């Protein structure tokens, strides 16, 4: 009887409207993905250089329909040619039948605060596309025309952030999906609605230098959509080896996972990283953990040549 009642409620909802709250991606390597959630960070610490970062995350491995995320960020601060930082961010998220694609163009205006650091005020403008392509299995052999067959809609997306970069620390406050758009589509008399939830972020980090042969940096990222709250806390030990670099660390995500992180810089300005999340929530008996791979490359323009004038008498 209970199963029958659940099916009846399900069919009733399917025949009227479906509403889903869009949640932003979760990344253990969030320290390399500040720009997509805080446009104030865009290029703020890249004087006359640019960086490209790609991250792939397979969350809750072996759980059917679990999230899979892919991210690409490209940011630059070509102060010689353009005031401020510019960048583009794209990420794709797949959860069950649902697919989300987000692309934003970011700009950050830097404000020098005495000798303390730089404050970046940034905005991101782009689009968010949401959709689903379900493959339903009805409780009978007969097809059920009340089940939605597909959905896709696109809306405006806006982000705003303030990011302060000090000598050995940083702090940021931002919000994504400011319009909180409602995307709708009616197919065969069935109205499907996606509500994009506005998200809020607080981030911060500090680096302790010369702890033994290396450095220690610690970061925290707090996020909420005013319904759910989660926080990531991590610490890494960074061991320099000339132009090369090695790091290892731990991350704790509230009510979700404990993660191991490791990374290597085989050549200057090129870093690869990997993390494995040990699931500690209710999916721990089903999940084989979460895997994440990060690749980052930066390039900096060479300084302009120094010209000197001398009198022929002193040659």
C-alpha cells in the first residue's frame, strides 16, 4: 500500500510540474578553482601572465547516477595591455538524468590597499543551461505518457565577488546565480520547472613559510544556498625542489568526506594533482569514494628589455 501511494504521488507531480534546486559543483581542489565561484579572484595574482586549469571529478564511484563534474578555467592579468583580470569559466555537471552547463565571462578590477595587498572586485556574466533526458522504467509494461520525456532550457547567469590577496593570506566573499532564474518548458501538456538556487561563499587561506624544508598552507571554503550548508577545510605541506614542487594534504568536508590530496610540479608553472575522497555519509556502504584529477599550467610574459643610453665619449 505504501509503495502504491508513493507511485500515485509521483504520477501526480509528473503531470503538473517538477521543481529541482540546482546545486553548484563540489571540488576537493577548490584552491585551484576560486575564479568560477568568486570572479573577484580573476587574474588577481597573475601579473602579466595567464593560467589554465582543468578539473575532473567522479563523485561516489560505483553509485548509479552519482555526480560527475568537469571544469575549465582560463584567467589572465595582462596589466601591460588591459587594466584588471579577465577570464572565462566553463563547467559541466551530470547528476542522474540531469545535466547542467555553465559558462561565464569574468572581470576583476584591482584596488591596491596600501602595502597590505590587493582587493579585487569582480563580476561574472554568462548563461546556465539545464536539462534532462530520462530513461524511465514504468511499473508496468505499458508506456506512461504522463512521464516527461525531456527538458532543456537556458537562462542568464550572474556572479559577483570580492577577493583580497595579501602577502601570505587571502579572503573572499561571493555569490553565484544572482538572478535565481526559473527555467520552464512545457512538453505534451507537462510543465517542467528548474529553479536555479542562489549560492553564497566565504573563503580564506593562510600560508606558513619555512616549516622545515617546505611550507604549509591551510584553506577553508564555506558554501550555502540558505537551505543546506557545507564547508571544506584543508591543509597541504608544500615541498619545493628547485623549479619542481611536491605537495600532500588532507581535506575534510562536513557530513560528506575526508580526502587525501597529492600533487607534483614536474616543470615550472605546470602542476598535476589528484585527490581521493573517503565517503563518510550514508552512501559509505555503496560508494567506492570519489576521484578527482587536476591539471594546471601558467605562462608569464617575459619582462620588457631594459634600455640604457650612454654618451659616446664613455663607450
